[in-house]
């Protein structure tokens, strides 16, 4: 229940018009102050009236729709009829039911009621001009895209219009800040799009694990809150700026001028070819060498043939041959002779399948069967064998790379270590370091060596040589430990 003094104050507020209220508020604050008995505990309605007297509402709160400007309260319009007002303040009086409607033509009504009739109008000198005027009316003239100079002219005019306005006062800035921060409730704002935040986080490195790099996690959370706060602040500011475009609303809210935004001069290319330009640029970046930097870099690497010389052989190899150690020698497994037998057997299988599948149902064999000892077959096999022998040169020459590690294969390295141990030596000899360097060189050798016909698999050979080097290191370390134990005992 309201107190009698509060009811009198509210009646006084309702009886005053807007102009009288402003004149009265100069010397007498509204609503009048409450007596001392009620001043300690004012009612909710009195607080609302007091707040609205200082800062009139800019948005309606009790409506079926959300974010409805307060100026719509004195109009009785459906949501569809207020489209013009939402578009521009100058179009606030436009209504859909007042728009001109096209009347059905006589031709359409005649065709619907009865059969078609042809009327021939008498020729007159004015008829050609009338037909031309009708054609001109039916044409649709589209404005050409504005050039950058024309866009600059429009921008300068807008800046001149803004500069012609008066500067805002401290009261205007205070009231404008209040409406931007507190004038629009949070539930009336469109929520921040979740996909936008997902797109932003996709461009950042992944989140650290729990308990690791806590400052980074705190920084990410602070930046996320800053992005959301900036979104809602700009949304509120846009709504307030749109409502203040109406001069009557600025007069009602006692805001004469607002801060001027910083002019942004963004000149876009002409509209018709903007889309085609972006598509052509994207296609060129993905396909042409002179635009995409990666394609030019790959082409330059290919021409230099440095460490990527192996990539010249773009065709896959036919046979896989392993390099193995047997009796202190490096052998191919399978051997070249076994590989040749496989290729020759493949030719024999091809000849046999031709005889069975092509000539099995022929009664009169006009073509004789193919035999392996014929001159045609032997000539083809000779050519294949010659090509095979030429391709065996590469694997044999590749074995020259392991000649420097021959002492590991024929156990000469063990003899060298025995001589080194038996003789007097010092720690400055660094025998272990030299063996470690040799081990690193062996470990860095290629495991798969692609050649034209063969692909060498050197994993087993490299592992064997690394094991030999590790055994030498272990032998030296063991000797040093035993020597130190003996010296400690003595």
C-alpha cells in the first residue's frame, strides 16, 4: 500500500506535462522530498518515480517484444507496421496499410472472364512516342558503382555535418554514459554468438593442461571476458545512438549532443567485380607459382637438387632388397640372381596365361602357341636382362659408403681396442669420443635408399654397426672401471 504523501507526489507527477516538468525541475526537484518519517524507508514505486524523474526510461520494460524504444509507447502499431520506424526515424510515420496497391489491369480481368479479343487502335502520329514512353517506364536503371573519389566526397560531407554540430557538455556526457551502461537491461540484448568465440579460440594455441602455466590460463580467461564486455558495450551504444537520432528523444532524455565517433575512411572497390576479384585471387594463390610463395620455394628446391636429390625418382621401386652382414661381408637379401629369377618367372607366367585364356576355345588354331625358346621371347628377355644389369650398378656403388666402417665388420676394431688398452694411455686420448662420433654418423645414415628399380633397406646393417660401436665403448668403459678398482685396492 502507498502512503498518502507518496500518492500526492505521484498525482502531481502525472498532472505535469513534459515542458512544465522541465521548468519546474529547475528550481524544485521532482518528486518532492518525503517527510522525515518516510524518508528512511521509501516505497518501491516512489524510488522508480524518483529514478525516472532524473533519468527517463529509454527502453520499454513491460512489453511482449524486447528492446522496444520508449517513443513507441504513444503509438498503437503492430510489429509489422513499425518496420519503417525501425529502419530510420524519418520513416516513423510510414505504415503498410497506407502503401499504394496495384490495381488489376483490364487485360487480366478480360482474360479471366471471357475469350481473348483483339482491338486495333487507329494509327496516329503520337502513338510511337507513347510506346517509347511506356518502354522507358518499364526499364530499370541501375546506378553504376561509385568511384573512390565519389566515396571520399560523401565521407567529407558526413564529416562536415558532424563538425557543424555543437560540442557536448559534461551533463550530456554524464547522461549519455548512464544510458549506455545502465539504461538498457541485459536480458534485452542479443547474446554473444558462441560460434564467434569458437572461431577466435581456433586461432590460438591449445589450452595448457591443468596446473601448468597458470598465468597463461588466467590471461586467456581475462581476454575472453574482455571480448564479451566489448561486444555488449558496443551493442548498448549502438541502440542508444540509434534512439538519439530522433530529435524528440534527445529532448525528452535531456541529451543535446553526443560524442562524435572517430571518422573511418574505408574505400571499398567497385561492387560488381569485388566478388570475382576475390575468387580470382584465391584461385591464383592455390594454383599459380608466381603468387603462392610455397610453390616457388618447392620449385627452387627441386632445381637445386641438394639434400632432396632422392626425390628425383618419382616412380615407386619394383623390388625391395635388404642389406645384411654375413661372414664379415655385406650381402643383398635376396641376391640379384634371385631377383632376376623372379622377373623371368613372371614372364613365363604371362606366356602361360595367354595360352590358357586366349586360345583355349579355338578349334582351328591359326596362331601357334608361344614357346619360351622362340627368338621373340629370348630377345625380349635379353633386353630386360640388360636393363636389369644396368640397375644393379647403383646398389653396388652404394656399398662404397660403408667402406670406412670395414674395421667394424672384419673385427679389426677389436684388435685396435686391445692394443689401445694394453699400451699406456691417458684420458686426453679421448678414444670413446671418436667412437661416439662414428656411432652418430652410422645412426644418421639412410634406412631406405630408393633407386630406380631397387629400394635398399639398410636398417639391419645400420643396427649391426651401431651395436659393434656400442660394444667397443662398453669394453673401454669396463676396462677403465677395472683399472680404477685395481688402483683403489693397491
